C-alpha cells in the first residue's frame, strides 16, 4: 500500500471531506505497525469525534480493524454462526442464559449442529459488569483460550466463551486505549467500529445487539441509542451479517441481583425456571427469540422462536447445557456452590428497609451501579482486581407494593462504610403512595 500523508488525512476529516478506503486502511495499518505515532491518531480521532464519519467510511474502518489480526477459523458448513452484543448495564447477565438457551432450542427445532455461538466477551469497566468476570466467579473457569482450543470447543460444544486475545483485532486494543485518554470514546462511528470489528472477526452470519439506555447505561437517552443501533445494524449488514438491534431500558437494575457470583446463581435459577424476574425475563426472551429466528434464516418467526425458548425453561437438557458452559472450560460448579456458602458466612450484610408502606417507584440503576463499584464489584482499570462475591440483592422491584419495615435491598460487602452505603441507597430508592407500573423494558427493535 502506498504511503499517505498523515497530516493530509487529518486535514480531510477535520474539514469534513471523506476519506477513501485505502486512506482509512492506511491510518489503521500504519498505527498498528508503529509507522504513525499516537499524536497522529489522536488528532484524527478528535476530528472524527467532532465531525463523524460516513457509513461507508465506518465500514472501511471496521474492516481495517477486523483485518489487523487473526479471525476465528471457519470452514464452509451448514451451521449458522451467531453472537449477541450488549452495551452493558447494572445486573445485565443475559449472555449466561442466552448461550445455553439458544443452543438448546436450535438443536431441538433446527437439528443437531444447526448453530455455533463464538462469544468473545469483555471484562467490566466502571460499574458495568463484564461477562468474563461473571464466568470466572466459577472456580477453575478459563476464558484464556487459544484459537485452536476455541475451534475445538465450537465443534464439540457448539459455543465458546473467551476474552479478546492479543492476536484478535489488535487495532481495537490500541485505538480504544488512545480514545480513552483523548476523550473520544463517545463517538458513534468509533463505537461501531470497535464493537463490530471484534464481532466480524468471529466470522458471524448473524448478530443480535442489546442496546441499553437510561440511568444505568452509558447512553442516557433513547434517541442516542437509536442512532447507535441504526449505524450498528447498517454496518453489520454492509458486512454480510444479518443483524438486529433491540433497545432496552436500564433505569433499574436487571434481575434480582447485581454482583458476579450472585448473578451466576440467579441465571441458574432462571434456567431451572425457579425464579424469573420480569425485566430479565422480558429482555432475555426478546434477545433469544431474535437469535433463534436469525438462526433459522428467518424461516421461524420471532414470536414462534420466543415461544420455543419459553418451552425449554426448566428442562433437564437446558440445565445440562448451562452447566456445560462452565465445565467445558474448566469450571467446577460444585466448587462454586461451596464458595457461595462460604461467602454467605464471611460477607457482612446490610439490609435496607422501607420506612413506610406504599409502592416502590424508583430503584435507580446508576446509583446502584456506583454502589457496586464502591463495595469492590467494579473496576476503574481493565486489569484491576475486583471482588467476585460482593453485590446487591433486590427483594422489591419498581411497581411492587411494600410494607413499612420490609426489605428492599440487601448489600453483601466486606467492611464498607455503612453510613455511606445507606446514604447511597436512600438517594436511589423512592417509595410512593400511588400504585405505579413496572418499567417497560423493551423500547424498540431496529431491523432495517
């Protein structure tokens, strides 16, 4: 590829002129190779942050980042390769349910080996919990798979759950670190390229995107989520991946728990059809229905696919698939249960109770997320250590009737400042006299 002038390309984006495919590729490749310095890319990223990129430029950027490293090997086969991506939120644990659920339903309705789920996940940052952190709360579970091991797992189990390796989309690692320190994270084209470059490196046929918005999400407004969703779906389809985006609200935590080991246990109870919180139920089944429909190459309607997912909840086959998700990568489920019993004895408990009777009208996800971070469940750097056992349990959700003295939230911690925790909870929880409805979790679907 012929060399370009970095300054000239920065000027083009600064002056709102479009780059061509070769120019975009040069910027990515030269930066990964070390030909361009941080200050070159910092200037260009700021120009993108201020002026944006066209959809076509975003496709080229995504592909250049995808092609900066290895891809998940794939042979031509009849199976449908699909994944799910979530922009994250407080108590967002759907991946741990979706993988076994979609595999189970697809094998029942579409035949053995009909689906493959290569899931490359991340760790939590801030108060947004990461899928890898939850998985690793099960002793022995390893997310550090080689590409050869990941390929074997896909063949044997029809899924894998792994972290991003140094060889997989290295351009994203470098560019994300630079975006973080140059205040250019919140750029839709850059977000799209970061998300999709990793997903396209999985060699997918389909992708379902869970876009959170609200107080506990990084996007607070529905219209911002819609703009991001439209670009994600458009770029994915321009890359020959059938994609849909589902906007879901994150104003209260999802499910009955927030905190890594607590969430894993809740997922197990959901799988066994023992405890299904309405928000987690609504979001999970919406995502699962779309995933199964796409796996059928849209021959099965979303409604029929969703009903098929409901039918297998509580089945021994689904429970077996859930446990295999851990044991296939070294996880010891019995050791996890022993660890939970030990944690229940060693952790301190704080119970926040209703001061009066009424109806729970607010359970602020953002405040709950910040509390999680303060008690050790969240991190401010990707490599920081976190406490996998601490967390929150919600005994009431928005819309529920409460009596004076009834428990609303339990906090499991290791010597947190109790007074500060109670202040945080008091600022996040409201009990009113008038009956209120629970939140409408699902906002809209982007499928065009």
